[in-house]
C-alpha cells in the first residue's frame, strides 16, 4: 500500500503569512502530524530553519542551551561566550548564556526560524524558562516554532493576549472531509462521500487514526461497510497495530521491532550491539520501506525512528512479557552509548536496567564533572528515578546526592548523604570501597566540615594522595587545604595550595577556580597588598560572570571578598553591587561548612561597614560569631572577627560612618595635590558640592582638616597608602 502524505496547504499558508508574529505553537496530541506540518512549512518558506528535536536529556538548562546553540550555529556563527557560560550553574544559563545567544541571533544576516520539536519532554522550570526567554527575544522577522503534545508553561496566555502567538491546535490539525478523501484516495481507497464523512467524524479528523483506518480498509471486501464499523479511537488503533500490522510481520521482524523499541533513535551499529547480532542496518532499511510507522531520519538511511504509537505499544509489551530481557537490552544500550561518551543517553538506559548499583557506578563517575559544568538539573532528574530507600542503600548514589547538595550549598544534606555512604561502605568488601571512602571524606570536608580546620586539612591531604591525577576532586582538595593553612596562620603554604587548586580548577572546574582566587585575595589583604587582591577579585568575578556562576550558592564568598576590596578602594558602586549579591547567595546556604560562612560573613560585614550599612555589618558579625564556635582551631578567623567588630564599632561611634558613595569617591582624591576646584572637575560636580561633601566627610571621621581626614581614613582601612585615582 502506498504511503499517503496529505499536503496541508491551508496550514502552511497560515504559517508563511505569520512572519511578524514571534512565536508559532503547534500543540496537539500524538498522531496529529505536527512534525509533518513543520517539514512542509520549512520546504515552502524562503527563510532558513534551525531545527532541534528534544529528548529527555534536554530537560536540563545547560544541555538544552548547548543543543539550541549548536543548532543555531549550523546557520550562523554563535558567540563563544555562550558555550563558556554553560560551565556555570544550571539556572544561570537563562541569565547569561541565553542573552548572549540572543545577541548573536540579532546579528543574523537574514531572519531565520528556530524549530523546537517535542517540547512536551521538558518539565524543569529553568529549561522552560529558556524557551520563554527565547520566545520574547528573537530579532524581528525571525520566529520560534514550538511543537508539543501539551501546552508548555511558557506564558502562553500572555502571548495570546499580546498577539505574539500563532497557534495550531488539534482542532486545526484535524483533517477536513476533503483532506480525508484525498488521503484515502492516495491510499487507493474510493469511498462514498457518506463513508468519508463518517470516518472523518469517527476519528475527529485524527490523522494517525485515519491513516490506520485506511490500512485496515485496504483489503476489505466491502470498504464502505468496514468504514461504518471503524471506531477510530486510540484503543482501536492499538488493537489494529497488534492484530493487523504486527500480525503481518514475520516472527524475526516482530522480535527485532519489540527488542529495539527501547531506543529513541536507531542505527544499524546500535541495534547490532543491543541485539548481539549483525545486519540490523539492512533490517531497518527493509522495515522502513515497507512500513510508514518506521521512518528514516536522514538521506543516508543511517538513523531511524519508530512512530510513537508503535514504539510505546511495543515497549509496553516487552516490559510486560519479558522484563528481564528488557533490562538486559537496556544494559547493552547503556554500555554502547557510554563507550562513545554519550552519557546523556547511556545513563537513562542503565537506570532502566533496574540495578541501582550498576547505575550508581556510572552516575558517580560523572557527578563531579556534571556538577562543575552546571548540570545539576540532570543529576537531580537521574536521582529522581530512584526511591529514597534505593539511594540510601547504594553508596555511589549517596555520594551523587551529596555532590548535588554541595553544589546547592546545603551542608546539612551533604553531611547526611556522605555519612550514609560511609556507613554503607563499612565491611562492604567492594573493590572500589577505599576510593569511595576517600571521595566521601573529600565531600564531607568540603561541604560539611564540622570538626575544625586542622581535621579537614588532614582529610583532604590524605585524599589528594589517593586520588587519580586527573580526578576533578583534586582541585577541591587543594582549595580546602589552602583555606585550612590560611586560617591557621600559615600564609605561605596557603598560597601554594591555593595556587595549585586554581591551576587545576582552571582546566575544568571554574567554580573551584573562582573560590581559590577569592581566598588568595584574602591572603593578599592579610599581606596588605590591596592591588594584588583587586587583581584577583577582578579575575574571580569576571570568571564567575563568564561561566554563569553569579547565582551559584557557594559563590557568596567570591562576591563578599570582591565587595570588601571594592569598598577599600573607594569603588562604592561596585562594592554595593557585589555585597548585594553576597547577601542574596548567603541566604540560600544551609549549614555549609562553618569556616565558609564565617569567612564570607566577616568579609561582607567589613565591606558593609565601609559603605552605608553598619546595622547590616553588625548583623553579619553576630551570625559569624555564633558559627565561629564550630571552628575553634582557626585563630585567623577569630582575629578577623575582632578586627571587623572594631571597625563596625568605630563606624557607629559619633555618627562618623558610614560614608556615602559620593564621600568615598571624594576621599580617594584627598591625598592628591588637586584643589577642590580640580577635584570637582574630575568628578563632574560643582566646587560647592565638593566642599559640602568634604565638610560632611570630616564630621564623620571626627577631624577638621584634609590632612587629618587622610590620616584617619588610612588608619581605619578606608584608604590605602597607594590608593590614588588615575
């Protein structure tokens, strides 16, 4: 029987005339020909199309953004900064990578259409937010086309209200009586008009149902009578697939289809590996030529896909009748993908084996790299396929959960899951037991160090020597070791460990790199080298922005240190911005390692005292004091806290502090030879304004002259000896 493709001219015409409407949504259940309509539109439109069919692994903001950028990049160049930002936190892709991608798209030489098919596969809020951001940001004349089985949560109601949306629903995609007749005739059927109308009504114009009805009626002695008996619902379609289509297959063909139904996309090599056989490529070509529900995805007949109706039914049958065989097939598919480095496909197949230990080993091998690359959403989705009891009983999964929680700044959960991993490894006898105990020790020392600075250094130093040279955990070990040395007053060893941690982190762990730089900036401040601290904080914040780390919970220290350095240099605007970021990120932490919160809060408090918020500074110091009791062997923290309290008390006394941003800017010019008139010209204000600000500044510092103001500011840390404006 011939394959029938009905030209949907009425739909294509509607899409072609919608150029000025930014979003096209084709929203209908399976079998309504959404992808077919998109293909016809692409063939009839003069613009270029960038097309992406979404899979389960795209329900992760980093993976989704990367795939969209790659699809777009096949048409026009994409800024490298888009891909750089994808090494940051998952949700940051919306705020960093996507705007960069949209900026690249605005430089397109001509309008394009970005097509995203199977958007119903997305449920992650950050991933859906990316779609919404794209929908509102494409350049004029370009469009975002979305095909989905359900209406996606991307503010569709607002788009309708603003007339920013062209929408095709199941009602639009349903075949008209005329289209039904055309399709039936293309299949070799000539029915009476009444029979055509009856079939169209029974199926409600559902294209998949109509096509299968045509297959069912093709060999009937009385096609019109058979049409009167056809019900047209999905149950009848499933029955048809089972009783008519499948029954016509040879046993070998049916077994091939059933056993490969676990695969989203098929190729000869993959099917050979899964089935443990040869010749799958030829089988796929033969089946595709004889069955419209098996289609080739490329002109070389290399990749294929089963129609969703067929695949879902076959996979359900396989799971029901041969669950052990299904598990074995998934295991083979997982190994095949893993050997080729395609872990986004390998892991779901491995999870589907029903073996948490097997899946846990694979996911654990990826956890550090995925967390460093901002792929937390993928880790969370994979973990979501296990019960809490399964995770608790599997040490590797416990460590994955602890790694995920560490990336979220949740020290309480880090301690819980790392502890469960260690319990599970006691007398376990597994070959990798020692390596897993080392990893658990590193994770707990990094995210939930409750036993002091010296103990955490001992743990990570021992772990470093046992970890493979290429292990991503080695950079974290050096970071924690360097912090411990710093907090126990050994700045030289601290600097050495932190510099090595930065070198290792720069190669693939940008978050660790920024933290090492922030800690090195604190070392520089202790050495009274503000210029070096400024260089380090500038690099750490630039790296955070470059890799989309600005919303990473444990980036709070990076911005707190940057705020302190900025305030000491009189860059009030920068300091206020960074302090606000640090405050916001601190609020997301939950019992992270005490040293981390104490450090961050002290640095933040000192910056706030130098700016406008003495009350805020005192609140941060009070919280730091409570946490310091949990790290009694860190004398440097105690010294910092005492110094910060003195600065806050001095700021409070006699209303001397805080200085306004304008007064801080003026303060930097007071040590120079410039007159107030010349300073006013530099600041682009009047001379009277400078004089008024100077009087206010003198009052707050408790002095009566310019020279005394400079001396007081240097004594209290508001002004560095070499802190002169350029």
